[in-house]
C-alpha cells in the first residue's frame, strides 16, 4: 500500500469535529471519469500535481456539497497508484448519505473510463490493502467491509450503485473483495484485534469474531484475563 496523508482541514466536515468508533468500512467509487487524485485531494504536495481548476475537496463545501471521505485511491502525477488519507480515521465523514456515516470509515476509488484492466487491478489491490490495514487497526474483519450499494440495501446509505457497476466488468464482486481482504489479513500473520464497544460482552465478541459465543474462554486465555469484565476501548487479541 502506498499510503500518504493530506487531511482536508478546510472542509466543513473536518471543522465539525465529530468523532466515531469505527465499526465498518464502506467502499465507494467516484462516479466520474477522472482517475487523478489531484481532482479531489489538494493542494499539491509535490506528488499529486496541480489541479488547474482548484476544485479539490479541501474547501468548505466542495462543488457546493457537504461531502468528505476518509481516503481517496487513484493516480499521482507520475501515474503511480496511491492512497491519501483525508480525514482522521475516527472522524465522522460525510460519505454515504445515511446513518452509515456514524460508524463507517469511507474510502473513494477514483474511477477512470471503467475499461482499463490494469488500472482496475491496481486500485482494487490498493483498496484491499487499505481495508486490511484498517481492519487490523480497529479490530474489524473482512465481514465488516461493504460497498455503497450494499449500504443502501442495509438501509444505512443513499441509493448509489457503486462499486458494483465497476467491479463486475472485471469479474469481481464484494464477496471476492472481502475474500481478498481476508487473505491479506491471514498473510500478515499478526494477531487480529478487536476494540471493545459499549455493551459488548466476551460471549458476544466470540460470537461475532469466532462464530461461536462458547469460544469466549479462548479470548480470555489469549489476553490473560482473570475475569469476564471488559471495558469500552479495550483492545483484545482474537484467536484464530
């Protein structure tokens, strides 16, 4: 993953300063034939290239809209693929037009003409690596990764088709994407972690993370817990 950071501090979303506890990741695509990161991320940091129209999202209301995401994936000025973090991961974004903003990290993949297999392959891989990274950071699994159109079906996002209008052109689905995120997580070899949320119990965590609440003693053993008492914000290692 080629990760850079340029926080959109002039965007009204950043200024609002609301935070979230990330419980999932929502994958979007921009819906415009413009794969260059400089269209959305600015000002130029020497890698992005200059946006001659100055219509990037580092302004109060880009194009008059209340929009902001946590990251963009696309091309740098030299044509290489990169990810730019544009909001703190735990800041509430304006990315899905629904309640998903309250708990999901949102990332946008810059679309091209939707017919370049090499570009698709590169940004798809970059997005999977970013999702795997965020899963490890916040104790999530590949099951917590959805796209905008799936968010709509869940009733937590507006009615958009991304990213399935693009993925299917190259034989990919969100299930395939989640499987690729899982492979990256497994290949990392690091213990999976989970951040305890308000109302959680070890039984519930084991049910969600391991598929059976009865496996909660394994979590206790791995984390050297002498009781079942846990607290919000606590980071627990999850057994395989």
